[in-house]
C-alpha cells in the first residue's frame, strides 16, 4: 500500500519475474545462470501518478542489464485503464511508427526521424484476471538521459525548448504521413477515444494541470494570477483540439501531457542538451498539434519566455515537421502549412498576452 492509499500490483510477483527473465534471455543472457534483482529504493523516488517505476537489474558474471519497470496500482480503476492505454501505445503505435519510417528509409535519429521515446522491451496489461492482475511496461534504462536530477522548479531554457519542439514536430510529422498514406492503420489508433475514456483523460489532464500550476508558484510567481484567470479558457481550447469537427484534418497522435516531468534530456559532457525522450504516454490521444504545443507553452514557459521565444520556437517546430513529413512522402504545404499552425495558435496566444 502506498502512502496515498493506492494498492500496488504485487511488485515482485511471478509474472514480473518471468517477464524480466524472458527479456534477459532475448538479450543474450544464459538461461538459469543470471540473477534478477529489483531496486525498491528507486520506486520510492519515482512513484508516478498512474504507475510506479523501479529498476530491475539483470546480472551474469561481469555483464549487467538495467531496466525500468512500470506497474499500476491495483485498486484504482482509472489508473488501470490509463495504464492499459499506455501499453497500447507501446505495443501498437510505437512499432507502427518505427516500421513506417523504416519502410521509407529513415532508421536512425541522425537521419532526422522520430525516435523520442524510450525503447520498450515488453508491455502487457491484463486487468480482467480473477486471481491477479498481470500488468507491466519494461523500458530501457539509459544512463545518458538524466531524469531524476532535473530541477523542475527551473524554467526550461531556449536550448532545451528547441530540442523539445523539434521532437514534437517529428512526432506529428509521422502521424500526418501515416494518417494520409495508411488510413486503415491510423484509424485503429482512434479506437480508444471511442470507448468512453475521454472523461478519464479530461480528469487526468485537469489534475496534471493543477499539479503543474503548484510547481509554477515557485517558478513563475508573477504569472500565477494570469494563469489561474485564464486556465479554464486555455483548457477548453486544448480539449477542443481533439473534438471540433473543423479540426478533423489536423487531428494526429499527440502525447497529451507534455509538461516538464515527462521530458527526459540527454546532455553532452559539457552539459549541452542534445536530445529528449518523452515518457508517460497514458494521455496520448488524437488531437491537433495545438494540444502538445499549447500545453508546453502554458505549463513550461513564463510570459517573458513566450514573448521572447514563442514565434521562433513555432518556426523551429514547423521546420522539423516539414523536414520529416516531406521525406515520408507527405506534403506539408497542403497537410499542415505554417499559416495553419499560426491560425490554431492565435486564440491561445491572445489568452496569454
């Protein structure tokens, strides 16, 4: 049981051990000759809103493999459904994105493709079992990305923001291309939004907003009154990005919870940001790019930052989107021109002036 009353799926049950053991064998460890240990201290550091995260360490002789394991609480129906949603992203959407890019000759980050997601070794969620829930997401642990030492009370600077905007541009580019070229595949990604989960997602987004605003009291004290005043209007704009009929042309896969807690940056030895991965995909949904972009500017930026950098960052985002979408066989000027982005952003910008 956690301090807030949520009951964990039994952390170190047979299902979890078997899942990690299978991954270890697949990664070349010798069956029955390696050990699996779970670092419960990392769980205490990394407890999430929908899931609990801890490290698994696989060891054999001098070799070691470190993994991140995520499990949901077992007595919170909302968390379980949203965890199932994140499993769907890792099992269905991410592999489809990778395959789509590879078939068009884009394989590596250096080639300008979208790869801003942790490598997933295994994702499974079966919540209807009578005896015990079987649910876990196992991700790559990469020491070159720093998550837990990021000071979330510090405003995001322009260099980190440019990397994030480029990553969002590429995410949305793959979506735009798949939506037009593989409509039957893309339509499957809309399935979850048709199963009555919008109420849960809206509740999650509002709670995430409120948690982020608490953080902002320290970071952007001068903006707090304005943010609180326009919060409901901004939220309605972001929510409408996934529903309004006139938005249908521009609805693509969005992360849905793009605030600083869910950005993990890689830095060079001289502390220069070089790349970012996005985590916690339980809020993904079909929406216009405004959902991710507006969410970022609302939650992760001060009014001064928006005044000084929003225009250039929107251009940076769109340049990255164009760079990948056109290479994937799309047509940016027809599917999502820069003028359309500015038009979608206009009501949002006016609220925060």
